C-alpha cells in the first residue's frame, strides 16, 4: 500500500480525490493548505510514497514550495501538481520528473500517472533503471 499526501483546498475535490485514491488502494493523508502540508512533511517519522498538490493554495506556501520541500526531505518522491490555472510556471517552478494535470482532469489519468511515478521511484530506490523522464 502506498501512502500519499494529497494537498487540496477545495473540499469537494479533496473528498472526491480521497475516495478515488483510497479506492485504488492508497493510504491518503489530507492537507488543506501549504502550512499543514509542510508540517506533515517535516514530521520525523512521516513517510510518503507520493505527493499530489494543488498549486494555488490559501496562505503563503504554494504547491511549488511543498513539492520542493518534499524532494528535500523525501528524496525522489513522486510529485503530481494539479491546477485550475494555466500552469505556465511549471517548467521553471516544478520539481524534475513531476507531472502537471490541469483541472478538470480524469481521476483515472491521475491514478495511472501516480502509479507510474511510484513504480519508477521504487525501481530507482532499489537500484534498477530510472526509466524515461515523466515531466510533461
């Protein structure tokens, strides 16, 4: 079972995403803003297999900063950004080998993307081939 941090400020999307992720067999930890997400990532015993984060969040900490912290604290953690904006800053602000999904998106596409990123991360950690870059 994979443990996924899902950061979304829209409560309906958060509930929908939690249901889809749990239905796919993931253990889901929810955060509604960047401050809560960064606190979870900084916990000493926190282990995550993936991060899904909205980019535009209330408060000072946005999805870009959450993903950067996640990579510093959790190595090659798979990252998927979701956004209702154009995502024009993805190439300059996104972490390497991450994916951007514009809203609205199909949950099945997100689940497929997440599974692929987690599989590549596990192979990389095990010393296997890293595979092709998944940045879009």
